[in-house]
């Protein structure tokens, strides 16, 4: 799956993943109205609205991006109907040829970690049969509990040729409260560097051609830390959140990439899916919101490519 | 909700939470057979089996314990049908008067954290209406991303009188890889102590009568660390996993409690729900598995109470 991700990034020329994080305030009124007319102002109605919204965006951008990253929280909040819309979105994106990164940030231990792994990336056994439950291609994980939480996922990924992105340095303002703490037992280096070393080590257990199936998450909002982590984890693909709405710019991203122009994939969520709400793309109008998303992808691609071409 | 938890612990004399983590290998064959006969060896069949298994256990123990802790991973692995069984279990336990701790270990930031919070503890808005989606009483959280991930949950908990248990020092063998690292910028104290200080500070924002609505998770397998953390977080309720199957014993638990005999609630999952598979309770037979669970709760209660009564 990491090989497929790399080849799709090369084919599209777009090291971009679009975050399908459909908050209701992003969903154009005409879509909400239609869904509520059919299902009422219910969880089912909300789920239908976000599914129709996703579908139209995906139909307009699937050919110019390699991957999408649905954030499961945005679906889970609407209970069972919301999770059905998540599953529908995963299936539809895969059908359209997109790689699907489930943004789960799950993290637990032993048999519990294994349950998440088989449920989202592998097959769960029922009697003499087995089933793919959610069946994403990649999942994001939280490393706080250590190797016990990661190893069961790696095992399933090896069996299924799937991959992971593990939180190392997150894009949010308070990420430093714990992640930046300097470790006396590691030459005063910050915790995120040590987590990065673990990710690189875990990654050796499941290598693709050039990069590992075990990737990392490092926020665009911390470019200097990204530069250091790029060196610590040379064969690790870095998923970079924080571009756009959170403040990251193309120029901040160059150090997340290797010299080969690969090694990083940049996420944008509301910057793409709610582009029509920005002044820049307002002329599309809410009826043509998905065309605005396509234009925003193209602008983002150009911003990143210009930055990569101009790096010194 | 923390006041209710404390009063239920006093009423039952049992500082015990039963982990409803139904692995298929725990579910007695006669229950699996019946569920598969009705729904086939499908995700629906598995979901029906774990629901019937849970229900019979709950029916047999609800009057002698204050709370249950369903581990959502064990349901999520069976996809949508599994999550429907999770929701059914939450609702049924609440109907039986039990407090429900959703073992989610979710952790994200900003609007994403808020989505998990409203989905699991609060109400989600759909047009002019709002709905409780999963509606647990407490949720477990992962702190790796810092305050940005916790604050949205506290806000919802304040509105709904609900609570949290935040991972501080987890029970698993590799929990020390990151949690035990000594911080040069905090007098070489380990990370878990600093996380404990944050939990105590977050807890001040949402206090019950004696204890905070913001609790902590500290593993029974690390009793000495529990002793230190008890002092760092005097008003924090500690959820203690790792008793029984993971190796923790009653005597290890005493330092997790305050002098008032309160301040901790000890979890056991397979030790209770799969008690009938232990030699000690084998005489119940698999048909009477839920009575074996009741006996195991009573033995666990005695083990903890003896240890508390004998503490020096």
C-alpha cells in the first residue's frame, strides 16, 4: 500500500491528501435541505447530508489526488448512522481508486489493539468465516502506550499490505506540553524525536520498496522540527497536517520532503472541502462547492510544487 | 456523575468496574450457536452473540457493582453491527442503574475532539434538533496531544455533568517507553508525573463534592508509581486497570486509594466476564457463566476490602 501511495503521488504530481472531515457548517444548505426533507432533522438526515456532500467532492477531485483521509470523529458524533456514512465514504473512495487513510488516532494494548487493527485494516473472524469491517488502507495511531499498542497493528498490516501513520509531533498549539519535553535520559532531546526513532525502528519491520509501511504524523506548523524528524526517519512517509486553515504554508513544507521530492503527503481538510466558503473561491457559489474544492486542490498543488522547485 | 459514582461505590461497598470486553473466545458456545442459527456466521451474528453474553452478565451482577466499562474496540471490530451492540449495551446498563465508562481512549484536537465529546458524552446538533448519540457517562482519553485535546471534552462534561478518565500511566509492559522518560525540564521527574499534574489541574475546572469529574488511569501493575500519583492528584479519581489477568493483586492496590477508602475504582475484564473459563470457577459450567461472573465479583470485592482493611 505504501508503494501504491508513492506511485499515485508520482502519477498525480500531488503529494496531497484531502481530509474528508464534514462538519455540518461546511455542508451547503441545499444539500442539508434535501437530506432533511427525506430523513428529517435526525441522525440519519445528518448522515445523508455528509455522505452526499462527500460524494460530490470526491466525484470532482478523485482524478487529481492520490488519497483521502476521513476523520472518523466527524462521523462517529452522529452515532450509528454517522458511522454508516463513514463506511460508505471509505467504500466509495476506494471504488474511485483513491487510497483511504482512516484518521482514527486509536491507541490501546494487546488484544484491544488487535481488535482495532482487524476491524479497520484487516479481517475479523466470526465462527468459520471472516470479514473486512471498515477496511481502510492506512490508519493513524497514537503512540502514548508504547510498542504494545503498535505491534498488533504492524502484524495485521504485514498480512494485509496496509500501513500506518503514527503521531509524532502534532500540529496543534499545545502539542508541546508533553511532546516537546526534554528527556534527561536521552541527552536532553525532546520526546517527539525519541518517538520518531521508535517509528523508524517499527518501520523496519514492514518495508515497501523505498519507504516503510509505517509512517509518521508531523504538523506543518512546526517546520524546524519537521526538518530534524525528516533526518531521524529517512524511510518514513510523513503525513503533514496543519496546512492552510491551521496556518502552514507551502514554504514551511519543503523540509518534510526528501531530496527525491517524496517522503511527505500534505493534508488539507476545510481548506479544500469548504473552499467555497473562502472569499477566494466565493464566485463558485454554494451550488458549485465541489468545483471550488477542485480549484483549491489545484492551487494547493501549485503552492507545494513551487516551494519544492524553489528550495535551495 | 462523579458524585453518583462515589455514592454508588459506597452503597455497593465495591470500588469495582467490570470491563465488558467481549472477545468471541469468551462467549459460551451455546450463545454463539443460537446467535449464528438466527443471523448466520456474520457480523450481525457476532454482534448478537456479544450482546446476549453481555446482557446475561449484567443481569447477574448489576446489583453488586457501581459501574461497567465497555471497551469499544471489541465492538468496533465487528463494524456497524458491532457498534449497534455497543450502543445497546450502554443503554441497557444505564437502564439497570449502572454507570457506564466508555473505554474509548480517544484523543484529537479542537473541533475533532469536540465531535468525539458531543458524540459520546453530549448532544450533537442536527438542524434545529439535538441528539445523544452514544451517551456514556464517562469516557477514557489519551493526553498525548495536550490541553487542546482535553478542553473540548471538559466543556461538554461541564454542560452534561459527565466525566473523564485520562491515561496517565498505563498497565502494559511497554508503557514506560515514553511515559517513564525522565524530563530534564522538570527536575528529572518522569513524564507520567507531569501528565498527572496536568490531570489534577484540568480537574480543578470541573469539581464534584470531594472528587473531580476529571479522573486518571493508572495501572495496577505499577503500585509504586500509583502511590506517587495518588499524592500528586489528591482529588482525582483513579481508574485502575491491570488487576487479575494482567497480574495486579489486591495488595498492590491499597496505595491507589485515599485514607477515606475512596479515590480509586479497580477494573477487571476477563477475570469477571470469562470467570467460568478459570479453574477456580469451572464448576459453574459454561451454561452458568454469568453466575461464575457474580462469584468472581464477590471474590474480587473481598480481595480488595481485605487489602484495604489490612493496610498499615
